[in-house]
């Protein structure tokens, strides 16, 4: 074997090594993105669970309430004495709710929920006035959300009051 052949072999091995390292780095990065996506999807599933639970509840504690002035005052939003999850009876019982959950059994998620009256024109701004609209804000945080500056995600759901008249 000549020295020229040896240089070609070493060059080929060097190129193969660079390719293998690049491929390995790409595979590791793809796995990392896959795991982060799975954690975000788990958090969204947790939030959706609470939204669906609230959708099955009454708008207000007062069953006979039909106008905002008969709804619960904004400072009284939250569970009544003796009420606890999952035995809430109206949407605003979720106000002040906190829980830690591990949907996947591995990642720890901290859930906080607030419910406020809002105006339709400005649904992101809570109001102390009683209105036909309540906004549920679900904040889920986790140390697993390393790519997110706040390490949390927020989901919002707007509930509107509706009344069915019967003859």
C-alpha cells in the first residue's frame, strides 16, 4: 500500500466519522423535540379535561338566575364551602383551583385555574361586573418545558350564559 492510498483511506474514514457524528446529532435533536412535543400534548390533554368538566356544569350557582344582576358576585367566584373537585356544580367553582398531575406518570405538571367575569369586547380582561361571560384560564407549568421561557402554557375558554325558554 502506498502513502497516497493511506491518505485516501484516512480521508475517507474522516469523512465517514464526520457524517456519523452529524447523523447522531440530528437523531438526538429529533428525539428531544419529540419528547418536548409529547409533554406539551400531555399538558394540553390535562387542560382539556378541566374544560370539558366545566362545560358540563351550570353557568352560575343560582339556578334561577337569568340576568347578570342575579349572578354570583365576582368576589364570590370559587367553590362553596364543602365543595371540592370533582364535585363542582357550576363553572366558577374552578376559580382558585390548583393541582399537581402526572398524566404520563413521569412529568410533573402544576395546574392553576382562574375563572372571571369578562366583557365580550375584551375577553382577556377580567371585570368585577357580573356579565353573561366567564373566562376560564388554565395555566399548566412544568420543569419539562425547557424551551419555553415561562415554562408554562395557558389555555383560555370563554363560557357564555344561555337560557332556554320553555312554554
